[in-house]
């Protein structure tokens, strides 16, 4: 094929990569760290390379598929929001059926990875898919759709326990609750970026619902996340590692406060984009804690 013939393919590939936010890995990292931490907790240490690879690749694929569904669902809203007006589906550069087909292919690839685990994980993957599809439509009906996203973005936790133990114990749901608080924190920061646009077009978000309570609630959610994690980890790993992890993650949360307290678009967006380091810190504390116990 000539260089001229390859040009349209390169252009289409570029649009697809833009659609799945390939150049913005923060999104899948926010999903990945809690899932990996749950794998370590479920296994009582390193869960083996097979499950690590399955969850890393599965997270990237499902986040990418979610972007396809989200952009199709929001294409009319996105036209009126500064940050999203140039998304490929919104501009018409990628068609609705095309985007949904790409999302379906990515989801099927992720399901293929799940098939290499066990029956429990396969069964729970259907619930994870249903929640992922439902989230983009929640903002039309729920005053805090970030809570629905919190469940969707935390579902790697019960999936991890199912993959390791063949069941989902109460501990998994406790960890999911703790992670839900973190998602509420960072996605409210994200919603604060678009608050003016969302008010104008009538979308419901936690930033709008909370009003001036947004910053205090975000900080309370960070604290709740760390408290749940610490409560779970006491007796499982060294108290010194727990304290160091709490200090490192807490310092990041305090820094985010300085970024969001004036509620500027730039500050709130920066805080959101940096949240994956908070998640990494909690995962690193978990993994290191188990490593030092053996």
C-alpha cells in the first residue's frame, strides 16, 4: 500500500486513539491501582503474574471501551462543554455505530482475559459491564452520578477477590466502599472543572449538588478512603508501613486542597489528573507491606 493510501488509515487510527483517551493514561490508572491493591489483599501478597497481567490489560481495555460508550451517550451534551467539544464522536469524525463497535470489540477482548480466570470472576464480569454501561446515563437522573461512577470504577475490587478466592467476601465490599469515597473526591474535582457549562445545559453533577460544600466534602472523602484502608490493613501488614502510607497519601490530599480551594478550572483539573499518584501510594503501601511480612 502506498504512503498516500496509508494516510486515511493513520488518520482513522489517530481518531480511535483520541476516542479511547490513549494519550491520557490517568483514567485507567485510577481504575488500576485499587484493583491491584485488592489482588494483593485477596492473595495475602503477590497474586502471581497471570492475574496481574489480566487485570492490567483488562483495566486498560475496559476503560477504553467505557470511553466509547460515554462519548456516544454524551455527544449532544459535549458540544456545549469547552473541554469536550472536540471529541471525535461529538464532532462527527467518528460515527456512533463505529464508536460502539470499537467499544464492543475492546470489551470482548477484556472478556477473553476474564475467561482465563475462574467461574466466579466470569460471573461478576457481567455485573461490572452492566454498571459501566449504565454510568453515562446516570447524570440525567441522579443528582450525584459520581456515586454511580464510584461503583463502576471500584468494581475491579470484587473482581479481584473473585479471581483469587473464587468468592467475594464482605472484605471486598468494605474495600469497595473505601474506594467509592476516593472516586467521589476525584470525580467531584473533575466536575468542578465543568460546573459552569453543566449548569447551563442542565447536567446533574456532585459539584453542582454540593455547591459550596464541595471542597469540604472532597477532603472528607479522602480521609474516609484512608481510614477504611488503614482499618482493613491493621493486622495484615506492619503498622509502620500503614502510618508511612497514610502520611504520604494524606500529604497528597492536603496538596490537592491547595489546588481546589479557589475552585479554578486549572487547579481542579490539575488535582484530578494527579489523583492516580494517591492511588499508587495506597497500592505501593499495600504491596510493600505484604512483601515485608514474608
